[in-house]
C-alpha cells in the first residue's frame, strides 16, 4: 500500500514539474491605444523542446510597423518586414504587411516570450493581428517539425485623442473627464495626452475645447 502511495506522489510531482501543455504561438499586448501612439504586441511560444522558430505576423492595413526586439532568453534572433503586394484579405479585413521573426532557443520548455513588435496606428478602430499559420513553424533541436495545436491572435482597440472616456464620441463628457484627470481626481486614459507631449495638463484641455467648438 505504501508503495502505491509513493508511486502516486512521484507521478503527481512529475506532472507538476513537466506540465503537459498544448503547443501554441500566441500574440498578446496592449488592449487599447490612441491614434498615432506606439503600442506593443508580444509574441510567445508554448511547448516542449522547441529548438528554433519562424513566426510570421500579419499587420492590419492602417497600422505602421516601427521595430521589433528580441524576447528574453532567446539565443539568436532576426526579423524582417515585407509589404504584401496589394492587400491580403481574411474575411473583410485587409493586411498590408508581414513581420517575420526567426530565432534559436535553448530547447524552450513551457511558455517563452520570443519577440516584441512595436507599431503605430493611423486611425481609430479595432485592429486584429493574425499569425500567418502557413508560414509559421516550430522545430525541435534536431530540426524535426513540431505540430502547433493553437494560434492565438490579438485585437487592439484604437481610440482618437480627445475621446477621453473612450466611448467612441468626442463630446462634453470628455471635457468633464479630462478636467478630473488634470485635477488628479481620476486616472489618465491612453487618449488624455491630446497634444502628445507626455503630460496631461491645461494645454490638452485647450486643445479639446478647440475640437469641441468646431
Ligand atoms: Ca468620449
Ligand atoms: Ca499633453
């Protein structure tokens, strides 16, 4: 009986140390951004014994790619950006570019951040970043391809500067909210710094009043 118990404990420990997880490529990042401001999309891989990766992310039309940086604990790394000739359509959404990142890990186990992509949106709407499944691959240290179970895309909502309360309208409610933020009665939102100088103050209030009386 003792042996059975011991075996059970050993098995439980083994499961805890080596969690059985689905192999996945996922995109995460900021949930909201303001027009013309920078935001990040983080690329992660989850799996066992991943030796190298190639991940392509489709960039929605209306977003500009700025830069990419290496994820933590990744040995060797590179990225490139290419325009898609004409737009590529998935449903009714057009994609104008593709960021490709490739790299080597030290046999990645579990979840690992492999890259951070930086973008700037040109207008306000929902943008979905898609993983280009056909051109994304994971291989083990012996170059054997690993089956990917899941692809998780990321959607970011972009707001206009001046839409302080982020309800898609620019009106007197935003003026009241901005005043409260300046008086530090409420937290600032990503759309509060209307003149994009890093501060939320009277200059932003003046800018908002000008927009409202137009
Ligand atoms: Ca508003
Ligand atoms: Ca400002």
